C-alpha cells in the first residue's frame, strides 16, 4: 500500500515539474525538466513492477532509460553553443 502512495507522490511531482516545461526561462531548463519527468515515470515503472510482481516492467523501464539517455545526448548535441554550429536560445 505504501508503494501506491509513493507512486502518487511521484506523479504529483511530475505534474508540478511540467510547469517548468511550459514556463521555463530557457530551452535548457525545459529540457532538464522533461528529462526529470522521464526519470520520474521510469521510477513509477519500477515501483509498479514491484507492486504487481511482474519482471516485464523492469525490462520496459531499462529500454525506456536507454531512450532517455539517447534523447538527452541528441538534444545536447543539437543545442550546443551557436559558434559551434548549434541553435540559439
């Protein structure tokens, strides 16, 4: 039962972080907020795996984590400094 309360707290935190995605002062802040929401939902998948005793959720969480990492690397490369060929804020 405690797992459900933790999941609820994480989802509430993700909803509050979504405000930073919408109103972030810069593109970098928005990217960090999106990544934080992704990590929160990854944690929710792991907790659901524990709650339902299903190992498949762990596999899905691992694949999702790899996609999150690749996404951040691509965004960092795209948003590098303008003098290095990136885009402006």
